[in-house]
C-alpha cells in the first residue's frame, strides 16, 4: 500500500458535475472519505456541482452509481465509497470482487470515470488511516484521480470530427 498521496492536479475550470455514491454501512469511516473528497473537489473544481447519493451498503454501490449516471445530466465522474471488514469468512472478498467488476463495467459502458474506493480493511487502524486521516485519505486520492480522469477525457479527440 502506498503511503504517499498523489500530488494535486491542475484546477478544472468551468461547470463540472461529480457524483459521490456512498455506503451508509460503516458510516463513521465512509463519511471521512466523503468529506475529504468534497473538500478536495471544491479546491480542484471550484465551480463544480457535487451530488451525494447514499445506498445501504457496499454491495448496492454499483446500482447507485448506474442509477445516478442514468438520472443526472453531463456527469464528469462518479466516486464510489464504502468500507468492508475482511473477516473470517469469504463474504467481504465476494462483495469486493462483485463491486469491482460492476464498477468497471459501468465506467466502460457509460464512458464515465468511476473511481473505486470501496476499501477492504483488516483493522480499525487501517480504516482510520485511509478514511479519517489526512496523510493517505482515499477520499482525497479519489477526488484527485477523478479530476485527472476528467482532464484526460477532455484531452482526447472528439468523435465529432468528420473524415
């Protein structure tokens, strides 16, 4: 695991729209991700609209992301936040795999960056460091990655060019 946050990208100009889809389960930690992401998006995209959608748990995040993209106009990127405890059974791993595959499919099918921060942790210390801390907060990291992806998508040639 990297202990270094990626550097801040250049600020986005103009109107932008980001969605955050967050699990209500393990909300103490998930809210840390949400708040860090909102703060970073405000700094990096000051004119952006940031919508927040809550779903019951991590397993429901992909449907929440898909429904958000279906219902919102001109979405630039969606950040997905959840926390799973890696316990003695396979349950967390099964959910994590299903969520990962689903979020990737949604991103590719909708041509919309979906930032996957559904974390699987073993200890409260890991959860605090990644969700509530400032050194490697994955909410901050997701916001920076979202802005970088928007910049990348903006830099690609348009399909509207006639040949």
